C-alpha cells in the first residue's frame, strides 16, 4: 500500500515537473543568484533557453545569462573552454560521418 502511494506521488511529481519545468528552472536560477552561485544559475537559465523555446521566461533568461557572463570572469573562461571542447567534438563527429 505504501509503495503504491509512493509511486503515485512520483508520477504526479513527474507530470508537474514536465508541465512546469521552465518555471522550476527559473525559480532555481533566481535562488542560486540570491545565494551567489553564478555557475548553477547560468546553467538553469541555459536550460530554459535550450529546452523551453516558447517559455515566457526565455527573454529574461537570455538577459540574465549575459549579465552573469559580464559579472563573473571565471564563468566567461569556463564557457570559452566548454565551447572549444564542444566544437572539437562536433568536428570529430563530422569527420567520422563524412563518407567522401
């Protein structure tokens, strides 16, 4: 009986997270900014922009991402190295998929 109620609770939480995911990430990002954690805040805003393109919070998320990049030099360096690594992986994948 307990596991049945627990399973129903998890299903309800999953549905709520699916429906209100952008709001949850927006709340998380604002909370992380208040606690002065720029990296997790940036990642939460990035998830809003990437996974919820029709979200009403998308424009605000882009603005806050720009502000966080300008405010934190370490974040800027991290993003530069991350983007460089992603480009290398994409180039390798393109070479492996090229059949000519």
